[in-house]
């Protein structure tokens, strides 16, 4: 994170990015990005934290778990350590890491862990603000934690003393009088209890219990730990014991930083969620999210300043710079969300916007819209823009179309708004500001949830249902999983049919029913016009893994006939629970022993078990196994054609 200013962190990854020093401070935990982080997450510290973020005030950044102390300890256990060959100038941490990597008697496992720790220890997830008595080093919490031998910059040792002396009165305040200085006392008084101190500083993961009394172990207990240059040679047993504690430190430190990053991300997620719930604009949009956004964009485009329509550049960048001539924007003309008519050198051009917030886009719909405008002889060219929270459709074969995310739309609106802020009607200004905030919040909330559930199949989501974004999230996750499945199927040569022109393996398709996604992966029996006789494969809906098949539009639509075919070919079973019950959890009813989709022209049957591992990799392996079974049946001979 090399920027001078903080961009709103959304995900765990954002809080784990490395922070570097700036002109304001060479110390990463005191850099401008860090100061703005403190101002955002520690607002309760009053105006002091705000003035600190503006380069003045009574706080200073603190790196919770230090790198250098334990890196030095490890180096002093090496045969290459000579007493004076550990650098004490320049970037001391980086130079210590280089030596750890260079000295070949240091175990490879410790080398890797220190490399990971180095990447994460200067991140927002490992920072917090502490009061800064600038001219009183003996009272400055940050200084004392780092230089006092009884703490040696270990948070478990330091915060134990704070708990015992400030909040529980179990310690000896005379020995720790710095805690009772007027400056520090004022700081501690901002927290009503030890519990509040821990939770408001996001330190919960330093503890093993819910009462925050049992610390994770960071500070070594071995008396021979070489914090200083050791005159007596360490025995092999000493070195082994010390390195074991170094490993324990690294494991606990990395776990703490990762968990705190997740915790901070969750705080941001909850803040965004609350902001959306309070937003009047968002409340108005709940009746029809896609329509409301498209209507708002049309309203923006029509805002005129002199002879210009500045916000049309959100969708057609460079429109005003190139002196294109705006004619009109229409809504839902021929079912196209937005259709912008404009002229380039007097020639009429069309620009289409297809907004997909709640629905999953498909190629056929975009091709249909392309054909509609191509058939309009008045136009001399067109382009299309697909919008949404996240790109889910490959547009490489649709040359006229491109994708733009809601986050990018927010950036473009904001950029134009800043340029024309003093020319825009004040009533419009507040509305536009609200809108920018809202669509950013939508984007960030969804991104946060996607990252939180990376590589996992999800079929329900309670938190997002509070703002009616759960269906959007579930559709995006289903599309993501379908893409994962398709990539695997395409690369799996064992699933390809050989010398069979009657059946073909189709790509995974996504549907949505009863508020849950449906993913269908099948072999299709087709005629020469690609009309379907029947299908055989797998379907996933909710927590059900379905073995699925039957007759389609041109095929057999009798339950008994379809069941007989599937049972005879041993794809479905009369004794399904006996067949799979010892390995799977089966919640399907015993009678009739199968489930069905029935229509006038089709009959699809399935049996199912409950999914127990929702990881993409595990589920896809299961899908491949069942498709292999379906393929073997197809190659031996099966048909759903009417006889």
C-alpha cells in the first residue's frame, strides 16, 4: 500500500497489504495511510485522533507484533553469528530477513515463515494507535513497550500489565507508574473496562478465551533466549528449544494478523451494510434495483450544462472532448435498458447499456440487442456496455460489447462531479453524492462476501438478505462456480465422447429457483437441429447433489418409462439409500424414491444426497465422477427418443 492516502479497505487482503513510510513519517505505522486508518476505526478517541491524522495531535501508530526482536533471536542461534555481524543501520528488518535466508543452518520452515511475517507485519492488520507523550519517553506507551526488558515489544507481556494494573487492580501500580501518568490515564479512561479496551482496539485474537484473560504465547519463556549478544555458547539443545519457541511465535503472530484482518474487514462490511440500510436512495431502489439504477443513469446523462452533457462521459469516455453531439437517451426501448443516440460528424450512432445487477447476463440476450440495432438502417455504428458488480460473461466473441463494473461507474461519476461540483444544482449535488456512496457500498459489500467465501459453493446468505442483495450474491457465486466447473470439464479428456454424434457434453448452466441457485451439468441427446431428446448428468441446488436425467422436448415424457431406462442402466436405483446411504447423508423420502420435474413435453427425474463439503475442488471432483459414470452409460447405449 504505497499510496499517500487511504483507500477504503474492503477485504482481508486489503488489511494485509504492506504499508510503507512516506514523507510525513518513515515509520509505516505512523505514515499518512496508517493515520487515516486510525481516524476511521478509532473515532471514539475524540478530536485528537482526527488532528493526528492531519499530522498533529497526541497519538502515534504502534506495530502490535514486532519483527526485529525475534529475527535477531533466531540469527543469534546460527553458527554464522559473530556478535557484530547483524546490521544495526538502514532497513534493519529487511537486512535481518536477508541474513535468515542466506545462513544455511537456519531451517527452511523458519525461513518461509519469516518471509511471510515480513510481508504482513507492516500492514494495517498489525497496527493500532497509542497515546504519544512526545517528550516523556519513560511515560510513552509505544516507547516503553519497545525498550523495557520485561516487555521487549511483545504484546502479550505488555497488555497483561495493562490489564492487571489499569482494569483489574491485580498488579503493582507502583512498579508500573507510567500507566498512571495524566496523559495515559486520560487515554485508559476512554475505555470503561478491559473487555471494552480489547474489543475497541480489535485485539480479541490475542486471547484464547472469551474473557480475554489467557493470552496467546508470543514472548518466549526460555531464560536462554538470546535477546542480547551471548558470551556463552548455546548448546544444541538450547538452540533447538529456542527455535521451537521462535516457530511458536511465528505461528501465533501470523494467525493473529490474519484473524485481525478478517475482523477489520467484517467491521467495514457491517458499516457499509448499515449505511445502505439508512440510505433513502437505496430504500427507493428496492422495488426494482436494475430499473432504478438505469433510470438514475438516464437522469444523470440528461443533466445539461451549457451545451454539454458531462455525465454521458461515464458511459462513453471522451464524448465531450471529441465534441460528439448528444440527441437523446431512452429507457426500455425494445427492452434495452438504456439506448443513447448521438452523432459523430453528423452520422447517427447508438450506444446500448444493459444493466445486470440482479440477473445473470447471457450472450443470447446481448446478441439479440445487437441484431435489433443493426437492423435499424438509420444508425451508422453502435457499441454496447454491460454493467454489473462483477464480470461473469466472456465478451470476447461480442466485439461491440464491453463490461463496466459498478465500482468503475462510481469512480467516473465522482470524477465528473468533482470537476463540475460548483456548476451543479445544490439539490442535485446531495443526491449524486448519496448515489456514489450507495453503489460503492453495494460493490464493496458483495466483494467482501465473495472474498470471504472464496472457492466455496454458497446457496444461502442471511446478512445480505437484510438489504436484499442475497440473490445477487448467490447468482454471482453460482456463476463463479459454473466457470470453475467448465474450465475443469474442458480440460478433462476422459469426459469427452468419442465417435458419438448423438450426445454432447454441455457447459454448466446457472438458474435460480426458490431463492437458491441451480447448476446443471449434463450430456444432451440431440438431433441435427440441436433439439433435445434427453439428458443425463448432474444438478446441484441448495445442499442437494442430484444424479439427474430424463426425456426432454422431443423425448419420452412418461415417468415410468424414464424411470425404467435410468434404473435399468444403473444411473438411478430402486434401493438408492442402500446404495449410497453408508457413504452419504440422504434426506430424500423413501417413497417414491426419486424426485421429478414434469412438464407437457419433458420428464426429468433425480435422486440426491446432501453435500457435506462445499469446497469447489471437492464438489467438482464429485461432479467429474458422476459425469464419467454418465459417459460410460452413454457409450454402452442409452436413448430417450420416443419409439
